[in-house]
C-alpha cells in the first residue's frame, strides 16, 4: 500500500544492515575536529556516516544562506557548525495586552500552535483582552561549597566577610548598577541536613533588561575567590576549617521570585461563540479541567506542555533560552510538593476568570538579541520591549495557548482542530502534487482527518485521474 511505502521511507527510522553497522564500528575517532574548516568537517561527517556522501552534503548546503556575511554570522553562533536548521516562524495577531495591541512572533514546528494562539487572542480581544503585571524580577545564583568544622565559626566569618564579597565585585557590577540592577543580597545557607558538610552562598540579583547569566556567573565566581581567600586568613578558623572546598559557582534557572501574572475574565454568558455549547456548562468544564490538572500529574504535564507551546515559541523567536525557561517553569509547577497545573480558574459573581503566575527570566539585550537578524525583527515587531514587557507578552501567549487547548478539549475535542492543521504535514509525507493537495484540502473540510484516511483519499484521487485519462484516450481512439 502507498502508506506502507511512505512509512518505511519517511516515518520510520532507517534500519541499518549488519554490514552498515559494522562499517560504523570501524570509524576511527577524529582528532582536532574543531580545528577543521567547515568544508573539512562536512567531508569527514558525510564520508564516515552516510551511504551517499554527495546527497548528504547537498542537503546541508540547501540550508546555507546566499549572503556570505549572514551565513558567517550564523556559523559563529556555536561550535562545529555545518549548516542552519530552519523552523517556521509565524505571527499571532490581535493580542490585546493591557490595552495595547500586539502581533506576537512565534518560532515553532508544531502545527496548530500559532492558529490556536491567534484564535484565543481574537476571542479575548472582544472581551477586554489580557491583563498582565510583573510581580517580581529577582534572579538567583549560588556558590556551592563544603565546610568541615564548627558552623558557628562559619557564620561569624560570613557576617564579617559579606561586605567584602560585594565590594570585590564592583568592577563587574558597575555597568549593571548604572542601569538599575546589581546584587540584591547574599545569604549563607546551611544544607547539611540534606548533604553532609554542604553549604551555599545564596545570592539574589536584578539584571534589568538582560537575562544576566554571564553577569551573575561572573559575580558568583568572584564571591567564591574572595570567600576562599579570606577564609585562609580568618583567625577563628582551625587549619581544617580554613580549607573551604568550593564545588561550583553557577546561576539557577529556578527563579520563583521572577514572576509575571497574566489573566483574562468575562461574564460567564460571554464565554462561548458556539450556539451548540452552553456558556455555563463550558465554564464549569473549564474549571473542572483545571482542577484535574491540579491533582493529576499525568494530566498536569500535558496541560503545562500546552502552555509552553505558546511560551517557547515566543522565547525562541526573541532569542531567549527556552531550555532555561522550561526547566524553571516545571520546577515552579512542583514547588508545593507535587507537579500541578500552572493555570487557575474560578467563577465568582457570574464572572469567569482564568489566570497564571509563571516564572520567566528573560532578556532583551545581550546574547542573540543584537546579533540574530530575525531576533531583532521579532523584538521590533513587539515594539522593542523591555524585559518586563516581554515577560508580560510571553505570559499572555502561554495563557492564550492553554485556554485554546482547554476550550477544544472540553467542547469539540483536541483532534478536530489539531488534525486539520496537521493535514498539510500528512499530505506532504505522501508526496502529493499541488493539484492533489488542493483536492485533499477541500475534501477534509467536511471529513475527519487521519493518516489512513488521507492515504485512502489520495489513492482514490489518483485512481480517478487514471480512469479519466483512460477514458480520454479511449475517446480519442
């Protein structure tokens, strides 16, 4: 069958033969790979790991930019670059946030995300839009160290040395302080109940419009140097106590005090556009869906993944670190001892409210923001926001995405809208022509989308075409 052929060649991973597996095992380790030129790296990879080296090279080169300077810029973002990896970038319009209208850039590969965000934005546009506010912007870094000795001696040392820790970072914090940021506080934390001899210098920072990773890490490393150096001269310490072991100095991506809130609300009777769905019933189901995600981790993970569909897409489009955001958000979702929904909902005095508090450590200066042309484009599309403004925009995108998902789940079901958006990906898997695509799109406006049904309809289209051709040939004869 057609689907079986496509699945074997496209959907399923390539199964290596025994001879191919043996050839991979015979590849010699490469020395000095990072020092090779880009073309030399590609030659080595495609010669050693690909059956058809020429085709493998061609695939990489298809994604190079014709502008040599622009390609060089992309090559230098990371190490050992061989090509660019494209993701679609779209825009979700009609986001009314605190009375200001936005079109939000979204870079993502998953179908239906941009459409769902756009639909939710349009829905709330007519109901007052999104209300957002930054609750706090505190970021965290820690110096992790081992201390073998009297904890009271350590506490005395810390109280004496704390001003020195801050003063020794003045050359690092000078520019940040001019922008309104800097070190907020440093605390000594005793973690010996969890791990023997383990302590922290727990520091908080304000980094204004920068994500601040390099700034925070530089400060922490200076704290560690000062702490270890001054410990050697502290009279109260024994020789053993003077030998403080610095394990590591690193920022944390868990930022429970770098919070933003996004919310929407309207009268219950305004909640539905579908005459077949009763507003009160819909509102009740929405509340139940959120409560289920609060108590059931299996549901909560997928619930929050839907939020992150919206958040990650904007984080990526604006050149921020979506892995850091993901890690911090999911840790926050488990802060009360079990993993649960990030969004909340209520009905009070006939008003439906839906909101979310979420940690987002973002930057609009530094990193890729001034280098990547599409990041600069995305930020300009958003009006060149401050970090606080970007927090609010991204939180609104996440809330919109979750609302769209819950609305589908509690009414039509998630597959109706998602599979229609996924239709083009399925069609492309079968190598349909432009004419066939048009016919398939028209057909599935009124039919349920599935891989097997797309395959079957494509076969029917091709059979009809063959019959039409045979009829024409017969008539000519």
